[in-house]
C-alpha cells in the first residue's frame, strides 16, 4: 500500500490544477478488457482522462497493491476486489479526472451487484445549515456509496431520500418539515430519513409528525449508520439513532467530497460550551476531538488527491484536545497540517474567543500557509448580554483577543457572528454591539435575530425583544458593517494578492476565487485554463462584498 491512497475519487472536473502533475496519459476509460470482456476503468498515478460518453464514477475504494509513481501501468488483480463503483450523471463534455494509485474495476458487474445489496440502490441527500453539516453529508454519502448505493440528483429519482438538517434557528428547522410534507402522499415507495440536528432535537416525534419517515438519526449516532442502513434494507420502517452522549468521532473510509477546491475535515465534534441560546450542545453532543495522527493521515491523502486547501472544522475548532499520546496543541496541529507536501492553504473555523491564545497568532505568523483569516464570533458587544448568553468572556476580554490578532506581523482578516434581540438586550446593550463593530473593524459579519430554541437555557429568560425591534437592530448592524467593509476593501486597491481560482465566469476571460483572507475576488486573465490554480491578482476595484482585479504580470 506504500504511496497509494486507499481510496480514489473521480471528479467531474476538467481540473487543470492537475495538469502539471500528469505523469502518464496513456490510459483510457471504458476499455474492453481483452481477456474477459468486462468494461474496465483503469488509471495509474495522476492521470487526466477524457471520457467519450456520459458517465460518472463516484468513489473508488482500493485494496490496492502496487506502487505509485513508477511511471508505468500496472494492473493489480487484488484491485478488482473491494471496489465501489457508481455510475451516475456526468458532464456531457465527457471530461473527467482520475486521480489515483491504481484502479481497475469491472463497472457493469460492480453496479449490478451493489444495486441488489442496497435495496434499490439510489439515494438523494439534501443538506441544510453549516459547513459541519455539509461535511457530515459528504461522509454519509461516502458511506452509502461504499454500500453500493448510487447518488442521484433529484428526490424523484431516488429510492432513499435523506435530509441532513439544521435547527440552529427556527426557520431552518421549519424548512425540513415543509420538505417532509411533500412526501405525505407520494412517499410510499421511498425510504425517507432525517439526519442531523432536527433529528436529534425532535427525535421520535418526527415519526408522529411525518409517519412516512423511516430513519431518524442525529449526528452523534452516524457511526452506527451502517447498522441502521442494514435495518432499513431489511425492511424495518422505524430506525433511530438518537444517543448524543458519545465519546467517539465519525470517521469514514470514503468521503464523497462535493467541493472540488476546498477539502473539509472535522477535527472536533460536538460542543461543551453551553451558550444559553444554542441547540448545538444538545444536538451534537459533548466535545470529542479526533486523534492528530488520523487527521494528518487524511490531510496527506487529500494532498495526494490533489487538494491544496484544507479547512479544519469544529463548532469550537480551537478547543481541540488531541486524545492521543502526542497531545498536540491546536496551534501545533495547524503547523503540522501546513507541512504536508502539496498543501498550500490551511483554514480553520469556528474559533471560540475563550480558547483563542497567542500561540495561534504566532503559528500564523510563522507559517504563511496558515490563512490570514479568523472567524471569531462575538455574539454581543455588551458584557451584560454576554454574561446572560453564558459566553464566558467580557467585552474587554474579547477585545484583547482582537488586539492579539491585530498584533500579528501580517494583516489577518477577522469575521464574526452577532445575535441581536437576545432577551433583555436594551438599546444601550445594542449600542455596545454597534460600537464593537467600530472597534473590531471586522472584514465580515454574520448577523442573526435571536431565535428561541427548544432545550436551551435562554428559553427561561424573560423580557423578549419584539420581532420588529430585532429587525431594526439587524438592519442597523448590516448598514454599519456595510460602511466599514466598503472602506476596508477600498484600502486594498493596488495590492497584489494570491488567488486560488475556483470559478470561471460565463463572461469571457473572467475568473474568480478566494484570497487567503477569504475575500472573493473576480479578475480578468487571458489564460485559457485557471481553475484550481493560484494566480497573482492586482486589485483594481472594490465593493462591500468582493474585490475586482487583473491578473498581475511580472
Ligand atoms: N438564535 C439566533 N442565532 C443563533 N446562533 C446560534 N444559536 C442561535 C439562536 N438561537 C448563531 C450564533 C452562532 C451562529 C452559527 O448562529 O451567532 O455563532
Ligand atoms: Fe453553540 Fe456556543 Fe457551542 Fe458555538 S460555542 S456551538 S454558539 S454552544
């Protein structure tokens, strides 16, 4: 297995980013095997394969023997086993990239047999909420693919429909029930599952509100999904996973990554902070960190697969505590992740102010691959409200963290979350939140109206703020931040920034991507293919939400 990733991901990309690394281009797709007549997919090393028909291979799992980078082709019989192949829609232009050690699979036979074991075989998965949910869905999809299911793009085409849900605010939770309502009549021949935070929060009640649902599973029970799927496949109509008191993390052998540019990686699950307004400790369970070795192994695999940017995820990512004997600190982990060959950018989110120490800033100063961006939710600028929210810091303590970040040798972008209209928030309290925007000079603010949530301590608080006032306060936050952000972006005119290109505009020669400070920048370039590459761009114009530039020429 030396040098070979133990899974292979085939993506629907033209993926120029890999072009420079192509070591061998002599393979085709859909070849007929001369010996047994089977359809074969074959690849070796890093290949770019042009496919000649609509086709998609989702995830490949390899038991692979053989060596990477010996410059030649090798067919290893053992690779024929343990394969998960799924055929699905594919880009009509027929281009894809195979990035792998050795892969060789009997496509037709594989899809047929997996279709049988997976009870009809197709699933549709829709995700609501945060990046943690997005990434959980990638892992759940990987798990289903490894059981032989195929992912489809519409609920109509699916035998199994899964919703990975969010309950952070009431509106998000309501959305799920309106989706479920659509299957009141036409859900009979489908398996419908609710995953994630609403599942955990509503539990068995979901079966009462929507009896056509068969699976209810909170994120802390995802480890047991294989058994739950087996029960569903056996025809069980009421399967639940609702424990949220676990010390285990959810790791999968295969992850079906949706974002071709930025690979997410959860390093800490759950939350122990108990903010008064927040459902997360209830829906995601207690904090549990993943072992540093396992994280680094995955980062190495991601780098092998061609990802150059990774984002480490956790509700309180900087509360990371390495459970292994290495006892790596979060800042040490950041530095090690940045050392992995092929990795050019490391991001992390969300940081909790209480656990934010100078070592993180020092690490960023030391290692340019650690991105110039910290998301540090303040929630309120009033110490009184912060106390009521149980945020565990005062306004002054928070501002000390901002000062730490501002003392770094390079400018670091800071973004935040703010809740307006928390019970008891007076005009004076709110004025302190507004002045926080002036003092902190954020590069981005996500503002929310307080939404009372089940099982949270703040439900018991008196003195609710009317929806009208919440709306007014939110608008004031947004207006103030608009002015601040416009000025901050304007100050970047003339600067040259490295941009990781992730989008090609319909307009000719127009591209966009992210700077290390996570700003979106669109720019023009005469290059034919830039997706997935890093380009130096000079800022020529700016707005509130984004920058405009020109590719810089030496
Ligand atoms: N009401 C409004 N906003 C909330 N958030 C968390 N819980 C609530 C709630 N009950 C916001 C916080 C958090 C972000 C992810 O969502 O600002 O940082
Ligand atoms: Fe919720 Fe607070 Fe934990 Fe963030 S730190 S997930 S706001 S309880």
